């Protein structure tokens, strides 16, 4: 479907973010593939523990 991005509805940030979320939901494979899930969890855990030591 062709969109007119000059339409004033696209000036509302909620419309833009809603369209972006819909795009990500409709991808055939997630933006972050399932095969990388464990690596992401490990990286976030490492970052969280390092950050808590700083604070």
C-alpha cells in the first residue's frame, strides 16, 4: 500500500511509532533472531552487573 508521507497525520509521533511497531511485528523473522537470544541476555546481564557496580 502506497502512503503519502506528506499527509499531516504523520506529524503525530504516536502515528509514526505505531506504524513502526506494526512493521516490526509483521516481519517474517524478528529483528533480533531467536538464535541470538542467549547472547543478548548474556550481554544485557553483563552490562547490568557492570553498571550496578558503578552506581
